[in-house]
């Protein structure tokens, strides 16, 4: 089953999701056998920047290529995720490594107990140091055993992590969190490749940028902001080392408070075209919605 476009032919999956959807909204879901659904994750904030978690299905509207689409599945509960922690292990991270390790473990503790997590440490090269686990002690040992040295191959790490998620992730929601203090200077993977991967997969990417130098921070933020915006995630930029752990806990809260929305596109063709997505929400005050920018309509 491809994560970006769900062919809901697996009866057990459909029955479970639709039953949960009905319970979350109090309304029986509408479903047609064989209908292709597209899944989006949405974070909603009010005018004060606070996360809004109590909206119902009727508050949302979904548009594909500018045309409104029927919402088939809606969930606002805390759904377990397959989560990858991508930690910059380049030489410049040496002074921050202890704080980052503590933040990663704080995020794990603040996550859903049913989440499964893996760890990718990256410098000049990216490698999976901890395969999927729910054991916090296994996670901690993998995070702490890396030595900070070398350059920054962030895009290679994202490419590796997305492939690993697609092959081994067992949760319906798939999330990556990238923690870095620098600009990519060692990757073979291009930004275009990473973006194409994001367009084809239902993976939400969050980021934490630890940029001390103003000029480096400007360039580093630009790449992270573009990446998270494209996938529907959010980026955090702690002002000091003491803010790293609270920022990680806040990211865990944001991940747990995303809405899950599935719609049946009026254009059901798998023609390889790119389809833009826009989600709006109405409620008290002015609301803003963050979700992925679009997807590629392909079965591959």
C-alpha cells in the first residue's frame, strides 16, 4: 500500500479507520468501494499561534488543483506514528550534542506510547543507528553512542529515512524530525530528489534548526522552511541551547495534535501529474492551516 495514495481494498484497514472516523465525528462516514483516497495531515493555529484541536469535520474544506473535494475520513484523535529522528552529527554539533540528546529523549517521552521510532545519525554519511523500536533504553543507547565529526549530509539522511519509512513503517502516520545546526555540504542527494520523494509519500517532515551564526542561519532556515512547508510540517528555531529541549517537547505536541483528513479526488486518474492541495478551516477567530502542498498522482 502506497502511503501517499491509499487504495482502500484491504477490508480490515478500511473497517477500522472508518469506524474510528465515525466515532470521532458522530456521523456515519461515506465510502465507495474502490475509491482512491488521498490522505493529508493538518495542523491548525489561531491568531495567537496556539494549536487548535477541537474542530469538527464540517469546519474543514479541501481543495485539489483549486476544486473542492469531498472529505471521506476525518480524525482528530492522537494516532500513533512511525517516527524517524534524524540527528546532525557533524563536527559543529559537538558542543550541542548533549542538549540534543536530552531533547530527543524528551520528545520520545512526550510522544504516543504506541509510536515506533528509529534514529538516523548523519555527518558526511547517513546511517540508521537504531532500527524501529518502542524501547526508550534502546533509543537512548543509539542516540548517545555517536561521535560528532565531519560534514553535513542532511538530504542524504532524509532520502535514507524516507526509504526506510516506506519499507518498514507499520503506522498509518509517518513523520521525520530533522535536527541540524548547519547547511548541507556533503549530500549526494539533491534538493529536487528529496522534494520528489516528499511529493510521492505521505511523510510529514518537522525540523529543528540550531543556527547560531546569523548568515548561516538565513541560508539554513530557507532550506528547512521550504522542506517542512512542502510536507505539512513545521520548523522550530530555538533561541538558545536552553530552549532546545522545550522545543522538542512542543514538536511532539504538534505531531500528536494533527488532524487526519482523507478525501476522494474528483480526478481519480493515476496519470503522474502533480496535484496541489489546499486546506482551509473556519471557527472562532482567524485560523491558519498547515498541510502538505500536494502530491504526484501515481501508483509508483
